[in-house]
């Protein structure tokens, strides 16, 4: 009888839970021991952060308790990770315990580092966490007109399209509220175009113009002056605001950097064709934790988790798996309170003609239902 193998999954976010549940559905407990290490009491479906500030989504539909999300036969360790020894496959925890895995899947996501931008704390708003999305809703409820600046402190960030999606939803929201004529919306892009992709920029730019949303390219916010209500960009230019919605700097987890696994921003250096830590065929990094900078989204994390699961199952239990990871991610972009369009993000792929429609909007608006019931469960 072949001895069972062990898989340690570091992180209990979207990619980590998906990987754990998918592994369990393809391997028995006598074939594969699966352990998830994290410290999340309740899981928030982050894409819903886009809708919550406008009241388009009830936050209660966007959270579930962690003990509800993991399937039977998966061990969950509530602890903080301090360090990883990649050579021996050992993970050291705050409690003093350590665990050894035949395979390690790093799925620890992003951390936010607002302290890196002078003036950010207490002034800029964002929607990347439930608490911040709820706080932003209060500010929007009280907003009666003025300059709204929506932008980024740089890259990478999760779901880069969420900032211009927010601008589109804001246009609809202020129109319904009757204060759009008294408001100016300015969207800031750190890229040379309005998005990181030239083809996509050619689609998004006309929509911004149609909605009378001004935009500035090559502008990543580097500092904020709360007294003057002014932001300074990477090009040295300045812009005034009444309400500032700004993605905080995104970084990888400190313990990964301490462990020597990452680039300067704390993201795990992976081979993009295998998602493995360079030089380690049994250590993977998926989702927002790796250095594939322009692919940080729930959909991308799901695709990466599926690839890694197939690889591990093939090596331990048997079966087929792709030898090379092909980044091909379905995306839905919100363009208003009831419109959106879909496309497939893949290197070198030419985008088809885009058609805004209500069906794609409903697909993204209701995605949390499918996410909690099937995607995280490893059903699909």
C-alpha cells in the first residue's frame, strides 16, 4: 500500500479554500492528508466590495463563516505563519508548532500597506475589504456633489479593472441621486493607457468619455495632502478632490519575504508555466500571492488552483493533468448599474467585439451565490 501524501495549504482565502476542497473531492483521506493554515473567522467574497458601497448588494450575502466552507476531511489550523523552510518543506507557526508537507500550496493573498503613502490613512477610501466597503457606503450616502477622484497607488492590485468599474457605477449612482451634474469624476490610471492592456484600453476609454468621466494616464498617487485635499502623482502633477477613492498599496505577506521566497514587493517568484517556486517542484503559489502581476482576481485564482490540484492529484493518485499552465481567465467588466460585458483575458489573444448587456451584469452581481455553493466547494 502506498503511503499517503500530505498537502499544506497556506492561506484560507478564495484560492486556498478552492484548492483544498478540490483536492479532497479527488482523493480519499487515506491517499492525501490536507491541512489549511489561516486565521480568518469569516470569509468575504471580495468582488462584492464593488457593489456594497452603492447599496447594490447586501453585505450579508457576501460573507460566510470559515467552518462552513471547508469540506469534510480537511484539517484547519487557526494560527499565524512565521516562516517557511522550502528545502525541508517545513512551516513554522506562531504557536511554536511546525508542520511538514510533501506539497505546499502558498495561497496567502495580498496585504494592504497604506502606510507607504503619506497621508493615506484616515483620508483615502477603498472597497477591498468588507469594513472599508461599508465605510465608503456611509461617505457616498452623505455625498452631495464635488470632485471624486478614483485611482491607484500603483501596481499590482487585485482586480485592476475594479477601479474603472467603480467609476462607472459611481456615475450611475450619482445620476440616480440627482447630484451627477454637481459632481466631477476623475479616473486615474498608473499605466500608459486607461488599463494595463492596449486592446482593453480601446474599449474602456470610449465608455469613460460617454459617461463624462475624465481620466489621466501615467498617474499613480504617491502622496496625499489631507489639509489641501490634494493628491500628487508619480509624474509630479497634483489634483484636488472632495472624495478620494484609492486602492491602497498591495504587497505580499511579510513571512514569505522573510523566508526568501519573494520579490521586493513580497510576491512569490514562480515559474509562470508551472506555478512552482523556482527550483522547487513541490511548492506552488496561487492566486494573489504570486508575482503574476496582471492576473490577480478571483477567477484567476480559481484557474490556478484547478491547475495545481490536477498536477498534485496526477502525481499522487493518478490521472491526467496539463504540463504547462495556460493563463486564460474569463472576465466580466461592469459598465453601469445594470450593464456589463465579458471577455477572456489571455496572453496574445485578440478581443472580440464587445457588447454591453444586462445578462453579464446579472452574472457578476449574482456571482457570490455560485461562488459559495459550487466554486469554493470544488464542484466545478
